[in-house]
């Protein structure tokens, strides 16, 4: 059935069109003003950071030249022409990569356990004491704000060279990072089971154990696996400051200009991280899918 569409007279439409044009022009001016501020901030930041495009352009050939050198053996041949010569130290390097994985694993485990214990004190819904919540959040902020390499340097001075400083540095940084993520997960739980447990006279730890933990455990595991991926990459450079792992071999190759060794070690690190990412990604997806089916 055909329906007639009523059209307002032009003299009634004109004020609305004018108002629309004014709003559109105002929005355009606001966008241009915001863009101008952004460009100004970029220029100021570039000035402070001494970013010089001319220096970048004039020295870019040194970067590309270095990349080219790491893919050539000492005799000048391309690395793929003699893989045995390229990976001459693969047995030693794999041992150091194993150390790197163990550093990341132990650091992640210690940090995750500490974060699990602290996250309930940092969450607003399960920590009614504002002082406790404030202190817990500030401690977590400190632990995740200080870079891992700074912690590693401190622990190298305190405990000497070796994997132990790397484990401690990763554990502290993981504690701060996962503690915040865990607390945010806890703050998003359904409070009905918590209220029910409190109504039955359960203690604080009983409430957490039976009403909160079952709701957050899969997300905790997912975040823990994601953090392990990150820590594997972080542990790879801990050796730069003497904290163990493959990083010691890599920094030695860089300092001694063993170009082909640099590319070989980097390739092993990339392959290791890729495998870890693929495995942990599958596990995380299964955990999340299992949580969604409940």
C-alpha cells in the first residue's frame, strides 16, 4: 500500500538546515583544532627527544649495512650457503635458551602466585579497608613501573652474575603486572555468590575460596600464560646485564662483531618465542572457551 511522505515547506526546513550546517562547521573546527594541538605536541616531543629527520636519512645506510652483515659469514658468503657454519654453536645456544625458558617460567610462577595472594587486597569489592587497598595498589604500581632490567641490575650487584637475578627481576615485575590484571578480574565478578557466602557466616578467606576463586580461575590462568609469553621475551635480554640466559651470548656476539652469530641467535630466539606463543595461545583459547560454556 503506497504511503505519502509529507515534506515540510522550505521556510520551515531552512532553520534546521542552517543549524545542522553550524553544528557541522563547529565540529570541523574542533577537529582541526585538536589536530593542530596534536601536531604541536608531536613537534615539541620531537624537539625534546632530539629527533632529527636529516640525521635519520643520512645514517639509515648504516642500519641497513649492519642488517646485511649479520646475514653473511666471515668469508663473505650468504649464511644460507653454509648452515653448518652459521649455526656452529647451536648446542651451546640451545642450552642457554633452555636457561632462558626456565628463568621465565620460574619468574612467572613466583610472580603469579604473589599476584594471586595480593589481588584480593587490591580489589575494591573484596577489600573494604581503603588503607589496605591503597597500599596494595601502590606496591603493585611500583613493581610494574620499574623496568625489569633495572631490577636485574640491582640483583646482579646484590647476588652476583647468573640466572638468579633474572628470576627475581621477572618475578617482581610479573607480580606488579599480574596483580593489577587479577584485581580487575576480581572487581568484575558476580557478587551474588559472595553475598550468599557472607550471609551464611563464611570468613573472608572462605568467601574468596568458594565464591570468588571459581569465577576468576580461568581468567587468571589465561593472563598467567600471556605473561609467560612476555617473560620469555624479557628473559632473552636479561643476559645483557649478566642475569643469565641466551642474552649473554647475544650481547657478546654484538660486542665482538660476530655478525653471523647475531643473526643465528636471533633466529633461535624468534623461533622459540613463536612456538611458545602458539602453544600458550591454544591453551588460553581453550580456557576462555571452557569458561564461556559454563
